[in-house]
């Protein structure tokens, strides 16, 4: 109305209406047709206001279609409207409307009276009639029949089913585009980034990039044609901006590679810079045997490209063969001490050993350094078990270990020492100068003396040094002693004058075997087995242990972590002794712990890490992925230290750095690039640290040089840049080496679930081709595991599309169509991917995914086209007809799967197709999961040729029975406002087949 309201007074004259009606696709009958209608709606002076125009419009639309109401005077749930001359002259009560929904439309939800009322109120124009005793007029009832609320399509099939998105990627049809960048034909059209935007916005999840060398950077176009070019980077940025607006599920970039190595490297860097964490570069589960699911890949961009095969990589077999003889010679050396040192010397003569010596390796659980014998052999750092100071030295510098005032290394360190001194002194009227000596928590060969004074506890470090074979202990640099015993004895006779402190050592706190085990951090008097296991599993290291009181009197349990599992051993008290595992006897639990901290208890495991409450609390807050529960890696049998080898670090897998750390001037860190685990070490002599660092750095740099040469050789051999190859994970393009298309699926005995095979549409066997049956079975089986992309053959230079149904039937996931072409097959593609919320992923039927499942039963469908409203008007009044077809055809006669109505002359506003000239048609649907029902509206042009006007295409599985509206779309699958058909649909299973 407003389009012709030249006066802008919210009214329309008779003259203006005469010009408007042809735009509405309606030819005005002769005589006084309009004048009479003006009178009926109460117009004065041949002018209609807005309300009068609304009445006129309803009357106009209703008049030609009121005969449709006769449809409902017979059959189930019949009802009669007595006077149907005008839209509002007859009404349908709520009860009859509900009966119609239940019996004619088969709407189970209509049993709910309230829902029926809600639906009715949508179509009632008069607000007063929306209250009690609802009734709907004849005109409103017809409006309902043509409305989207009465659509033939069941909207539940358009909803996303999250549970259906947990299957492997190979179980889905994936919305895919061919030569996505083109806006027209394959020879002369323009390339545009907008084509990528449009495809992604339409739900496409696999798009194609044809990449060619540009002057300075890669470009995209259809090679060896006259299509225009766009920058590769511009396309990537457009993809990044629009990839996940319509759908959050993964996007596959199908790369057709024509670039040289240099520009491939540029492509790879652009992918990383633009996509960042969206880009999938690592498998989600390296141990998986099938593709991940769309849910697992949400928000990810997957690169489909050729990948350098392992067989193409230059390995180090020759180098390993050269070292094999030396390794065999070393097999006989499996003992520590002089035996493996001799072996190291022999290996060094053969240029196998890079370096050997003693390193202090950081223990991340104990948070201190321990000494290990170490060897760099064949680019690996091997290290022995910790070197405990267990042998007496000739100068007697270690005699302090037998002294009762020496407590060794206390669990809990300073905190435990303070608790022991406080408990000891407060209960005995403790005297100033009471002391104990313990190992430092952090530093090797460093000790602490804790002294009780004035009801406080002071801690001082006792330093140790070794120079020219002579050992010294000291509190200050001013006075050194040959051993610790001499130091303690001196300060028992003379006061300690240090940092404002002036006090002589008096009595000492006896060492731990004189202290109750209840005071030890590793002892728990009230801890269940489950709690003990939970504590131990928090500590990422074998040898973690604790002892707990059991419910039975005088019984305990030793719980220890061994190879990631928890072992429990019974301890019971027999007279004055503690018996472990019916074998070992000790006078105290402390003696037991001390014994097995120094000697092997289980296999190679010692009681390594006392699990104190403080340790449990620390690891409760820490990220355990930073620790290696297996102490870095498994150790091969043929190693320099034999059974005494604790671990090995593969230097070539690491980055190396050095800096001040852990209170040491220089610490070398080896960081594993794969799992980010760290090995940190230092030496007692600063210069030696640098020597080890340089030895490791030389190995890494030498390998990097070799790797660059290997990569250059691989790239030259395969024409694939290593950077592009490395980002290909799940969509590895398989190149057909003999270039014979027929062999693509003939050699499928061995294939990997990560691969993708790309084939022309002409390669796919067609229905009824007996010679292709075996090939079809091979393709179907392959597609249950791996992926196939089907693309149009090169002869389709006009960008026409092929029938995707044969490919879908064989389980081909990525059937790539030309999105710029608005033809039947693109419309079918849009219909299929309207399923599952338009996510671009549709789960294939179970019988396609699983060979043990059967196809669903065949069905019959009976369709009758009844009427239409608001058909599109190109630039004149149309004479429409409707063609209905079931696709794909499964028989030889196309007429068995399609029919047409007759032509309705000069009316696109409200044509009707009733009577014997427009009978219903019955189709047999052999495969309901793969069938499509299409409604196409044509007009007959001047030359009696059919001209496309609109269509509606639906997957058969979502069709609803009854009198249904068919909302229409244009050729590009865009909704046509108000345009719809009215059809009648009946469905039933085929019996006895």
C-alpha cells in the first residue's frame, strides 16, 4: 500500500489500487469488480484507509480460494462452514480446530488444549475474539493453512542434536564447496573473498583454496584460465573472520597446491599468524584409531593438504648402523664403578661418548640437588642412581654420620627440627645451647645446626668445601675444621660468636631413632588406605612413601608408590621389634625408614620421598603435568650404567638454556619440546657446568644443521614445504601417483583414517551400473573410516553441479558443489544441510556407517497440490504451474517420480489447482534416508517454455502429513516472503517388501 500511496496520507485511491494489483500478481477482472469491492469494505469516494485496505486484501485473497473449504466437509474430523461468501462470515470453533489438528494433521501435541488456543490466537485479527470461547473465521483458517506454522517441514529435524555430534568425522556428510573463490564460471569469472564469506555464512564447512605463486606472495585463482586473482592472505583473513559465525563446528581448508617451496612457507606462516589457536596442528589423541568428532573439534580449522610421508624423511639409519658395533661391545658392561667407567673410556675412544662425569641433578620433589654419574652417549644424557655418601672417607670427614646429634635429612626440614627441639626442651626445662645437626633441604654437602636459646630456635648453616683433596667444615670463613665432629667439639668448648650470637653448645637432641615415630612427617595415626593412595598419587615420583597406623593394635602399613601404582606392606610389632613383610626386623620405624632410604626395597625402588602433610599440600596446588612420574623416560637395557641407570634424556628433543637458579650461580636446563619436562643440573665446579652446556649445545646445533639439510632434501623430493606438511593432521591428501582416476579406489587394501582421497564426480559409480557394485562396496567401506572429497569434473566449465546423491549414498563426506550456481543440485545440498541446525555436519544413516545395520523400510507418499499464494512476480502477471518430484530417481521412468499441475492463467496471487485435471500422485520411496521431495513453481512464457520462479526442497525424512504449507525459496535458497503452496500429503510404509 505504501509503495503507491503518493499522498502519504495512509490511504489509497482506486487509481492507485489499479496500478498496485498487477504488482501483486493479480489481473483485475472487467466490469465493476473493484467498485463493488470498495462498497463492500465501506470505502467512501473510492479511497481506502489502512483498515479498509486490509479488509479489501483479505477479501481479494479469500474470494478465489474459498472453495478450498469444501475439502474439509468430508473425511475424518469433517466440519462445515455454512456461509463462505466472505472471510469473516463463518467461524470454526476451538473444538473443531483441535479435532482437525489431531485427525487430519496428526499433531500429537494438539491433545494439549492450551497449545491449541495459543496457535489459534496467532491468526485471530480481532482482539476481542482472543478471550473466551475462541473461534477462528474461514479467512483466518485459510491463512493458517498457508502459514509457516503449518509447514510441511518438521522443525525438529532442523534442531542441533549435540549427542549426534560425538561420532568420528568420517560418519558425517560435510557441507563442501568447490573452487569457493569463484563468483561465476570456471574460465572467465571473478575471484572474490566475498565468495568465501557467503559460503561460510551458508554453513559450508569445507572450502577450497587454489594456491599459485604470486609476484611477492601467494595468490588464489583458477590456474591456467582467465579468472581474476585474489591475495592468499586476504582470503585467509576473510575465512578467519567468518568461519564460526553460522556454525561453531570445524572448517576444513582444502588446499590445491601449486606454489613453490618458498611461497608454501609463506602460506604456512600466514595460517599460523591469522588463525593462531584456531589452527589444528597436533592430533587430539595420538593413540586414537579413528578421527575425532565434530564436538571435539569445535572452533578448529583443519588443513587438507599433502603431507610428507615417513618413508620420504631422511632418517639416521646409517648413522645408527655405524654405532651399532660399538653398542654391542658395550653390552657386557652393566655394573657401576670401575666397570662402567672402563666402558666409558673404551666408548670414548670410538667417538661415541661426548662427555662423562659427575653432575648434580635437581630433584623437583625433594627440591634439592643430588649427585649422579652422567654420560652423554649417542646424543643422549644417561644418569645413574643418586650417589649417597655411604663410604667412609680416609680423612674421617664423614664420621659425623654416626654421631647421635646428627639427624640426617629431616622430612619437613626446618619445621620438623623446630618441633623436635621445642618438644624436647619445653618438657625438660630446656637449657640454652641444646642443639641438633641436620642436612640442608636445598644444598648438596651443606648442613644446618639448630640451637635452642631463650625459648627461641636459631638456625645456622655449616659449610663444606674440598680443595686439593682436603675437606673443611666451617661456620665462618675465619675458622675451619677438618671434619664436622671437630667443629661441634670446638663449639662445645668455646662460644659461637657469629652475627650477634654468643653461645656455647651444651647438650644435644638425640637423633631420630630415639624420637617417637609419631613425631615424623611420614607417619599418620589416622589415615585410611584410600586416603593414603590419594596422597601418594599426588606425588609424581616412584619411591614416595608413608607409614600409617592400622585399626588392629600394634599393626601398621607401609604404602609406597611403585611404577605409578600403590603397594601396601604389613608391619606388625613382635615384642620390641617391628617386622616388615614377615622378613625384615627393626627396633624402630625410624630405623626401617633409614635402612630402605639407603638400600633397595622393591625392585629398583628405595623409600625415596617421605610424604608429609606439607608435601601433599604443595602438590595439591601444583600442576602435575610439569613433573615426570616415570623420572623422565624408560631406559633401554643397553645403557652405560646397566641396572644402576636411573634415567635418560634425549638431547635432540630438547632446548637448552643456562642461568642462575636454585641458589646456584649456573644451572643448565634441558626442556623437552614435546612434553615440556625439564632436567636441571649443575656442578660443584663452575667451569665444568659450562663444559657440559657447550657439549650439549654442540650436539643440538650439529643436529639442527643436519636437519636443515634433510628438510631441504625432503622438500626437493616431494615439492612440499615442511611447514605446510607439519600442520596437516587429519586431512592428509593422497596423490594418485599414476594419474589414472580409476585406480583411486582400486588400491584400498591399506589406508589410514587420517587420509582424504579426492575424486571427480565421474569416478563415482552410478545407480544401476552392475560393473560398479563391487567398487561401490569398496568405497562405502573406506568411507566408514577415512574421508573422500568428490569434486566436479573439468568439463563443467559453466560451474554446473553434478548429482550429489550417488556420492552421499556411498558415504562420501565432502561432496563439493559450486555454491555460486543456483541449480537443482545446489538446492538439494542446501536442503540436506538444513538438518542438524545448519551446522554443516549431518550424521549419515546408521546403515551407511555400520554394515551390520539394515536399511529402513520403503515408504509410499501420496501428494496433491491444492493452491498457492503470493507467488513471485518477475515483471508481469504470471501463469504458474507446479512440478513435484522425488529425487533421486531409482527407476528407469522419470515420470514415476514427478508430476505437474495444469497451468493457472494470469494469477500468481492465489491460484487453485482442484478437480480431475490435477489428481494426486503416489511415489514409492526406496531409501527414505536419502530421498528429497522437491516442489518447483514455473511459469509458461510467451514461447510456452517453462521458466523457473521458486522452489522448495526437503529431505524426505522431515516431511509431515496432512494439509500443509510449502514455504517457497528463490533459486539461491533465500526465503520468499509470504510465497507458499498448499498441498496434501499422506505417508505409509510399503507392506510385504
